[in-house]
C-alpha cells in the first residue's frame, strides 16, 4: 500500500485518528438557516455579511482556507488586509439570494488545488486584489441588472488588471495526526511593491454564550523558542494545543463574542469582541485587543511589503505538545516535501486510465475540491426552534415555520457539502453523487456518509430522508440505494474485498424510506408517482413543489422513473445479500414484482389510461390530471423524459440459478400476471444460460428516445446532454389554461424565470449528475444488447454506434468541458481571457454547478465540486 493508503487503513481500524483535523470549516455561516432566528425565515436578511465580522455564530464557524477538528471546537484560518480594504478579509464575500440578479453567488477567486483523503497534505489558493475590494460595487451593479443580463463578476470590476493582486497559497502537512504544519506563500503578481498584512488566526467556536454550557476555553501567549511566537490554546475537550509562529510576530487577542454595541446599540459584556482584529488592523484602534494577551480568539500579525513579482513565505505549526526550537524551520520543508510526494504516489495509483498530464491535473483538482468541501455541520432543530436560555425567546411564528416537523433532527458531523459557500448544507441526492467520486479515494468515508443520512437522528421517524436545510421536507430523488450499491461495487474493485455488512445496514433503513415513498407519493395507488420538483427545479411548466394553480395533479415521468430505478437498485442489493442469506430471496421477489407493476403502469400496459409514453413523439412526458377528470401530456422534451432510461438492470443466470426460491416466484409471476411476459426481454448468452433485462423502456422505445437524445438540434450539445431540448428555443411549449399562459423555452445559460427562485436552472444547460446516470444506463443497455443494437450518433450523421460507444461519446463531451483543446482553450472558461491564457490562471480549474448548453462555459455555483466531481470517475474510466 502507499503511505496514504496505510493512513486510511489506520483510520479505518481506529488505530490513529488521521481525520480528526481537516478542512471542516465552512466558507459561509452567515445567511444560513441555522443562524436564522427571524419570525418568517428570512435567513439572508437576518444575518447578513455585514454582521458576520461582529456577531458570534451559534452553530458553526467560517474562514478562508481554514481547518478545524471534527467537533469544530478549535478553528484555524487566514485573515488578510491589503492596506486599502474597508474590512479585514476574514471570510469570503458574495451576494445573497435576493441581491444577485441570478440568485446567490460568491464573488471571490479561490481554488482547491490538492488534498489527500486523510488531509495529510492540502493546498488552497486565494487571489487577493491589491486595490480596495469592491463590496458595494458588486452589490449595486448586480442589483441594477435584470435576469436577462449576465452576472457582474469580480473580474468585471477591474481589480485584477495589470496583475495587481496577490496569489496566497495555503498548505497543510500532517507530521502526525495531531501535528499540523502550515505554510503560507504570498506572491505579488503586480508591477509595484505592495503591502500585505497576514493574520493566521486560531479561535474557539462560541459554545459558552447560549446558556447551555458555561465552560469557556482560552487562548493565551506562551513561552516561545527563539525566533518564534506561540499561542497556547486550552479547551476542556481536547486539552492543550500550541500554535507556533515563525519570526516572532505580534500576537493579538480578543473574544469570539458579539459586538452588541456596533450592531444593536447595546453595551457589550466585554470590551474585547469578535471584530477586535478588524478594528485594530483596519481602524487602528489599539484598545480593541486585549493587552493581557488572553481571550478566545488569537492571531499572529505579520506586516509585509512584497517586491514587484516577488514572494514571501510564512511557516506555522499547530501541535499537541509544547513547542521546541526548529519546529517551524528545519523540519517543515522536509515534511512538506515528503507529504507532497506521498500524495503524488497515491493519486497515480487511483487515476485509472487517466494518463495525459492535463486530464490528470483536472482529475486531481476535482478530488481536491471534493475533499476540501467537507464541513462540520451542527444543527439541532428542537434547540433551534425553542431558542437558547441565554437569548430572547424566539417569535412564536417559528414553531410553525421552517422545519418545525423535524424536531428529532440532531446533526453534528463532518459531511460532504455540495459547495461550502453557496450550499454550506448537505442535500440528500447531492450526497449520493458525491459518494461515487469519494469511493474512488476513500470508500470508508463514502460509506459513512450514506449510513449517516439513514441514522435515526437524520431520517424522519416516518422514513423520509432530510432533503436540505431550507426545507428538510422537500423531496429529492431517491438516489440513496443506487449510491450504496455503486459504492459497494467500487470498494470491492479497489480493495478486492466487499463489505456486505455495510450493504445490509443501508438496505434495512432503505426499506423504511421506500415504504414512505410508496405510501406518500402514489396517492391513487396506481404505481405512478409524484414528488414535486425532485431536484430539477424550474424545468417544468409549473412549480411542481407547489399546488397547481388550476387544481389537479401531475403524474411525473421522472417521479415514476426514479421509483422504478429505486426498485431495481433494491432488487440488486437484495439479490447480493441473498447469496449470503436466503432470507433475502423473499424481499428480492417483492422488489421484482413492484418494479413490474411500475413498468406496467408507466407504459399503460395495465389499461389504466395513465401512460406516460407518447407514441406520436416517441418520448416520455409528465401527464397533467385536471379536476374535471381530463388529462393530457405536458409536451416538454426535457431530462424528465430521459430519466426512464435510468431504470435498467440485467439478471444474470449465475445469480438467478443460485437463488431457486427467487427464480421460482419470478417465473410464476411472469406466467400468471397479464402483460408481464412481454415486458421482460431475454437473451441466451453464447457461453450458456439465459439473461433477463428489466427496464422501463423496451428496445423499440429505447431507439425512439435515442433519436431525440442524440440529436444535436435537440438534447445533445457539444458538451453533454442538455436538460431541455434546443427545439424549444424556436418552439416554446405553451399551455393556456383558465385565462393564464404557462410556457417553457430553451435557455442555455442562466435562467430568466423566477419559477423556482434563486439561480436554479434546468432549462437548457448541461448538468453533470444526470449525464453521469445516463452514461451508466447506456452502458447497462449495452451489457444486455451488445453490439447488435446500434444507434445513429449524432442523429442524422449516418454513423451507427453501439450504446457503449454512445456512452463514451457523451463522456468525452463532458470531460472536454475542462480540458484544453488544440488551441489551448478550455470551454469551461468561455471568453474570460485571463483564465484562457494567463499562466497564473489557466491551469486552475473550477467545477461549476452546471454548464452552458452551447459553449460549455461554467455557470451557477462556481465551486460545486460535489456532484461535478463525477468527472473524476469519467476520467478514471476512459482517460483523456
């Protein structure tokens, strides 16, 4: 094993806690639901960015390029000041959901460059302008712009012109699980000498101000070896830690307490408050820091003047033993070099077929973003609703407001976040996608994440999974079984050993969740499912999470298809477990039968007149049912109509013949239930035995769907599969009803509709997660049909390809978004020349939320490495 694999094994066996410290600090705690104590859930307004430097957080902490322990008691991050800003830069800035013309959006330039799974080595880059940071201009200009205008970005303000900025690299290397070296390197990229203040900051999350635990930790100045300054931090849970700072800088101390006087005009409990360092450095108020050199927040203050095109390096060490001479000088560079070499060794082994230098760099940064996006997530809904003993009673409206039905939910864990600034909260289906990429480098963490959401302090007693903190009761696609099955198989391939105990743990809890879906989302008992927006936000004619304006309901093609896929995933798991325990044969039969009933209903084979298949168009659509009993197709050609392809599974003879009870009941069902025999395709393998295909889509309908899917004038873009057909650019779908007009048209970039709110947009762009599922489904179809089934790809080209080749073609289109083309440009960055040509920008990759349906440019959240990290799996599978 590599050294990193040895550390992972020591962590798995609980011999050494290599993961106690990691990048678990949020990048935005302000404006979150957890910090919102308003009557009506106005989170953005209740705790704005302007309050963040002065107001103690209740549930978590944030910082730049920071780390914390897994309980987030001890926090470390970097603060900066360029001598011009009005605010000490302690956290990333961005627009709230109500300020941005396309919703919330971080307005900073930062990059996750490297991380091992145990965080034995990590690297982060923050690009800090030398001009005054344009906070007000970013807010005002984006407020002025409409939804039809592009967003006004930090680049557009001119602060990076003439390269007048600092590249600030923050690196961490673990000498041991409790001994962390820190190296900060600042490069002045500009043509003139420039001032830079660095404040590496160590502080405690405020757990003592709420009337629930009065124990107060403390940071103080300690005796220091020559040429250093030392902060001693003592916490009741972890004991003592020391931050050793190279060069003997000034040490500043204050309290992580709210500045009530600044915010609310109320006298402070202490003269030393959270924004003391801001007042001291930016305002020159010397009395803002504690002359007794003690508090709950400490920083080393470095003042640098860096020459033009020059650089400076700072070394620190966070350690659990008293400091000694040479800790931050002689040993530091050697340990960093060792950990960096070990990281290289680990990723070379995990890269798979990814061999080109550029592709491997993209893959490595995608893994880095995924691993940097871990965050400690604290949220106890009952305490949040009731308020704290030391605070004012919450407004009574809260007790019937957001998440009031989730009082059992008690979260205090390290969780993989979609994006630690824009989405610093977990989302159920996002997490399933994260775990596929995580399993390639850390199967144990991937399994822990999947088990976590099924624990009784996450899952609702009725079996529902929490969706996301803005509305735990919303419905995400039921992806957990698929993710668990895929992680199980990935781990078996990587380690050469399966973990059936994990599979059994998740299976039993998923039975509860499956039952919730059946009872709550199939109101008429017809095996055709609803579910609301199901993660696809504004893709439809209506907001599918809200009551329809004219009454009635929608039978959802995607809701029903997700449930068909759920059945097959549970069937696959049950069959695997039945190999070890025959008791699982019975439940495997249950999921086989349930899938068949869904397939019959979806394709109207049971004669209920509820088919979601439109024979005229050769596509699946949602069906609108009106109160007067009428119903008709909502003919929007979108990803909703492709999701039926996801429900596909081959039953191999080796598996079925080994389970005689399951085989007998399956055969009886096929022979005795009408239409079932025509639903299941069989084929005899050359090597012997009969295999069966379970799919919502038969061969004839599959080929018809593929015509639209592979048509570049419809769903197939140069950079993957669009969420909505380009056909709707010239032919919007329009529904007139009860005097109102509802329409859907193709939008390749940011949405101009406020149907769902924020910057949600499935109306045309390319989204990685569903493209990934589509690729996997086409591979499964090829596994059954082989090269005998070919489709024209692209439609109209005359070129026939097997479904494996079609899947590979879509995969290449997706990966090319990030890779340099022959002219040296990355589609990812569109027309932003600095990212395309500048050597200090062009090789830093951002993994956006979604991508322009025509040119592949990144859109939405700029650091949603969570599900866009699926590019790692595509590169591992097929290389460049």
